[in-house]
C-alpha cells in the first residue's frame, strides 16, 4: 500500500482553522512564558471548538464545587480534582490526535485513521466514566445525608 505525501498546508489555510497568530509555532519556545502561552492557546482552542471539552470542564467544575460545598476532606477533593484533570488532559490529547489524523488523511476515509480516532475517544470515555464513579462514590453519601437532614426538619 503506497501513500502519497503532500506539501504542508499554506499559512493562509491554517489561519482559518486556528484564530491565533501561530506563524512560528513550529519553533521551540524560547522562554517559559511563550511555552505557557502556547499551552493556553491549545486549551482555549479546545474550549472554543470542542463541545465535549466544554461539557467536561462544566462537569468537573460542578464536581469540585459540590465537593467543596459538602466539606469533603482535602484528600477526597484532591482525588476528584485529579480524576477530573485526567479527563480534561485526555480530551486535549484526543483533540490533538484528531487534528493530526485529519491533517494526515485530509478529508478522506482511512481505516487506520478511524481506529486512531476511536481509540483516543475511547480513552476519554473510560477516564470520564472512572471520574464519574469516583465523584459519585465520594459525593453521594454526604449529599444524601444533607438531603435527608433537610427533609427531616
């Protein structure tokens, strides 16, 4: 199976996809501030363009807020934060992988591209289900106690 290589996309094509000026993003960042700026640009891009990332951010924020409201222990809040952060990180990796696959295969179907995208999405799904399990396990008992105490009074 032979594969043809194409020339890289022209700068004008990229500017329609990525709104920030990233003309020199292929270069290594020359200082820590620039590295953080590039990282923030990736997070911003995912938040603006990926519905699932926005959903995960909202659910993660709700879980942490609920944990704080219920006065869970520091360790429990940290566990919820870690699992939530893992979901967000995997969603960012999924977005990056999907973009890279799309760049490689252009807008054509390829079975290996499907496998790569599906596996990355599966990793996000597994992490989200684990995070949901952790959050429900830690939040449900004190939340039910709170609800029962209000209904008893």
